C-alpha cells in the first residue's frame, strides 16, 4: 500500500505510432480513442483509414486533426465512393484491404521513416497490415476493440473445428 506511481516514458518523443483500424464504426472509434490516449502521452499517432472513411470523417468533423493532435491519414482503397450516401459494403472494403490498401500503407510507412515509426497497431480484423509492417521493418501489434469474450470465442474456432464440435 503506499506504493508511489512513477512516470514511465511510453516511447521516445520523436516516435510515431501508426494505427490501422478495420473500416467499420465499431472498430474505428476505439482505435481513435487509443490514438488520443497515445497522443495525450506525447506519442505522435497517425490513424490510417481507407479514403472512403477519411472523406466521411473529415466531412463529419470539418477537420483532419483532433483536439489532441491525432493525425488522420487517407489510404487509397480503389472503392468507388464519393463520401455521400451509404458507405461501401463489406465486399467492397474487403477487396480494398486485400488488393489496394497494402500498397498504400507500405508507401505511407516508407514516407514516415524519417519520423521514426515506433510500431504499427493493427486491428486484428485488419491483419493484412502486419505483413506490410514487417516488410517495412516496423514492429506490429494487434488490437481487438471488442470484449475479451468475443476474442476468446474467435480464437477458439480452430480448436473447436479440430475437435469436431463445429464444422
């Protein structure tokens, strides 16, 4: 009891963390909160979203930076969308994550080298970003925005299949 909390630097002041959410509201909002928490601790945070999400966020917020200086970056998705009306469906952004966004993220990480990218935080459902980070020599970590219970269920699927409990 009486233990004193001490301040520990999260990473060097010049470090940048790039965050890649899965392009859905229940994933982007938690990733933005994580980016704000990092920025409040002095870590430069860049949240890289597909261009169709970027247009909607900028339109809704009227700016590209939040109050604690979280940078929002747009990745080319190849998804035809003007930012008005219904956003692209799952099939559209799933194809974008597989075919267009890795190249865009790789270009972004390469361009950020001078800023000292400390790591990439990828939504577990945007795991395509992890091999990109590896190719660029950037450490990567997974982020699961839902409850731990949902992760445990998803993580148990291979074992349940092996045991014949599900197909």
